[in-house]
């Protein structure tokens, strides 16, 4: 019988993901399909590039805005044509018996759209990075802000 490949763990070993902190999270549409929006204004010098959301993208935005603001919040985000980048902030009161509020929030955002549209568009899991200090936070914010302008250089760009 053929051995199954061992899946590489992507979480930081020893880090308690139920603990307070700032996390940079990216989750993607399956097969990089551009279902969430399109970049507009890239060729107009008077208009900076921006994302024009599809109804599905607007649904994702609504689900992000519904995140519990007391214990967990989405601090900053950008919805790109086929993925979402966001900074999720977990307060000290958010942990629940070792469960990760980070996982719960990403799952909630994804499932809101899945329920609304009747099918899942999402790639499994998500990528996260712990934001360790203020300088790192500012780099991530700049990356999120500049992401639409750099769409054609993005690793998720498919054209």
C-alpha cells in the first residue's frame, strides 16, 4: 500500500494561538479563481488601483464587518480577486479553553459566504503569521494597502 504524504505543519510550534496578539492572515479561493472582485483604476494615473467587489466579495466584506469587536476584531483587510488578507486582533479575554479564536474567525468568515451562496469556494486552511512588534505591524499594513496596486506581481495573480 502506498504511503500517504505527511502534511507539513504551518503553525509556529509552542505558540498558543488562543493567546492575545496580532495575526496576519491570508485565505484563498480554491484554484485561484477570481470570484471576489477585480482590480480597477490601474491604468488611470488620477485614480489609484482599487478592488471592485463582486456580490460574493461584498458578502465576504459583510462577514468581516460582523466579527465580534469586543474580544476579536479584524483590524485591517483587503479583499483581492481571489484571496483575502487581514490583520486579526485577539484580546486577552478571547481564548476559550485553549481553542484558537483565530481559527474560529477565519472559519466564520468562510462559512458565512458558503451558507449564503450554497457552496464553498475556499481552499482548505489559511496562512497566518504572528505580528511580533509595531514595525512588523506597519509593514503588514503597508502591504495590505499596496496590494491592489501590485496585483500583477502578486503570487496569486493568474493571467
